[in-house]
């Protein structure tokens, strides 16, 4: 899964991948444990019991030639009927996992909006879906027991009937008939054990196919045969780029993008929600591949670079970046594992994170809880900016990454970035015009296309959308 591209992850969904790692793997494990204990012993006992039955009396043993295939056929029909239901069950598990995951991650929002009852109902609906399908499947699988008893008692009746005739006719001794009963029990007991395995295999087969889908999935993004191991500079070029998340979609997310960004330039990207601003910048570190056209970094197609080399030189800071369990030092060193304490602190100062970190009792050794829940949104954003700066990238992308920071601190961060990273190409995505008004150029996105490009002053004059939103935001600030 770590080799998957964003497109591969989107195909499966995070909740489905977690289910495959947990529930599906557990089913395979249980089937394997049953198989190694029973799958060897039971067939051998079955074969030897049948051989001994024929040695005792070949004519009477022909009963097993009829009973065993008949039992195998009925078990096959039962499993065939139940298997499709088990496949549906595990899809329902994906839904349940998604509901639980959303509730756990969004517990604060659930409580804030008093949605506990609604979320409980969603969980109950998802659980009921699994219960209903599992009940249906188990009802079918429950036919195994009566079928087994029917065959067992039927074989005993047949053995008794034909055995009695043979004994009366003098061709068989009573002790031999008792032996046939023993072998009959042994044979049918072995078949019962095998039936238990087949039942578990019917469940695990659906899980196995789901696991195999992940194992057989080929990542859509991989290193080229002879990758380029160095990024020359931060120049970026979009050459007639079209991109669609769904390759069969009628309306692409990006349409015929042509754009050249020079090294060291500060670019602001502005647009309405859903105008594909984030999609545009995700093509630069090759998180997705273009559907049509090419993206170039440092004068070379991004597809020609070693992925690690490219992504080490393109640092992205998202609005909802994640911090991991560990100290602040540990989290910041995701940007550079070999960074010294002094380099970490220097990056934190540029991101204006040093002041609040020093206020913690343990400073940079403060433990961050999972997801960074023990720091505020603004603090988390500044820490993730510092983490990106430690990469010393040639391209820095800030995707609405200062939305939780006050405007004064945001301005200071921009000024520090301009001073410390003069040769780094900086792309700033923001819904607040004040955050990008000092950029060298501002790109206005609309419905997946570049509507306009210019400086703040130029766009105020020539772009109605930009001008109207700037006026609205200025009035809100005045209030």
C-alpha cells in the first residue's frame, strides 16, 4: 500500500484498505490455522477408512461410493450459494469501517453539532446491513449439519440393511458389520471436519480475493527506467495539461492548462471552491499523473524524475496536514531526518513556531498526540510549514496552509519566507486575497481552467470575479 499512488488509494478508499488489513486478513489467518491442523489429518483418515472398509467387504463398501460424492456435491452447492453473499458482507464492512472512522476522527464536530443520535443511527444501519447479510449466509451454511446427519444416518441404514442380508447369506460375519459401522463413522466424521474447513474457506475466499486485489494492484505512478536524480531549479511549466480523476468523466477537473512559472517567483492561486486549485499543484510533485499534456519541473518532465528526488524538492503544506505521534523534534524531522537541532529550530523560527514551542514545558521534546490534537489549528499549520522548510525545497507549495493563523502572523511568515527562500519558487493557494496580493503573479482559477493571470492591481481592474471578492473581503475586514 505504501507504493500506491493517490489514484490507487482513491480506487479502494482508505476504509476499504483498513478492512482488508484487519477483517480480511483475520479470516485468512483462521482458515489457514484450520487447514494446517485438519486439512492433512482428515483426508488421510478418510482415505485409510475407505481402504479398510473395502478390505472388510468390498460389496458393502460400495455404499460409500454413493454417499461420499453425494455429500461432496451438496456441500459444493451450499458453498456456491453462500459465497456471493460473503462478498457483499465484506463490502458492508467497508461501509461500517468508514462510519466508525469518520465518527472517531470527527468526534468533536459530532458533539459540537449535537449529532450523536444521527451518527448512532448511521452506525446501526451499517451494522444491521452486515447482520442481515451474515444471517442470510449462515442460514445457507447451516444446511451443512442436517445434510451431514442425513448422510450419516442414511449410510448406517444402508449398511444395516445390506449387512443383515450378507450375514444371513453367510458371506459376512457380524463383527465385520460392526467394523463397517466404525469405518462409516470415521469416514463421515472426516467429511464433517472437511466441511468445517470448506465453510471457513468459503468465507476466507471472499477475503482472499479482496486481499489479492490489493497485492495485484499495480501503482499508477512509478519510477522511470533511468530516472533523473537531480532537480535543476524550481521552474515549472504546464503544457496543455488536462486532468480527470475519473478517466471516463465527461468534465475534466483541469482543462488545457498552459502556464510557466520562473524560478524564485511567488505565485498566488485564487479561485472559488471547486475550481481545482489543489488539483493543479498536486500534479507538480506527481501525486497524480496528467490525463493529457505534460508537467515540467526544472526543465524536465516530472515523469522522468526519481520520485523521491522530485518530492524531496517539492514541499507541500496542506490546510489539513497531519502530525504524527511523537515529539515535535520527531515530527519536524519528517522534512529531513538528518537535520540538527539547530536546523530544526531555525526552520521553526521562519514558520513562527519557535515562540509557542518554547512555551511548552518540554519545548521541542513535547509529545504530540495522534493527529496533533494537543495543539491548536494555527500551531499545527506552523509546525507543518517548518517541517516542509527542513526539506530545503526548490518549490514550496502552501495550500491554504495559514488559514488558521491570524493575518499579522501570516504576513510575518510570508516576509520570512521571502527573505530566507529567495531562490525557492513559492506557490500560495488562498481564499483570502490579502494572503496573495503581494505575489509576483496571481492566477485566477474558474471551473478547472485559468481564467486570468496578473498582479493584484491588474486583476482589480480587469477581472470581475477577483474585484468583487476583494471588495467583499475588504468590507468584512472594515466591519
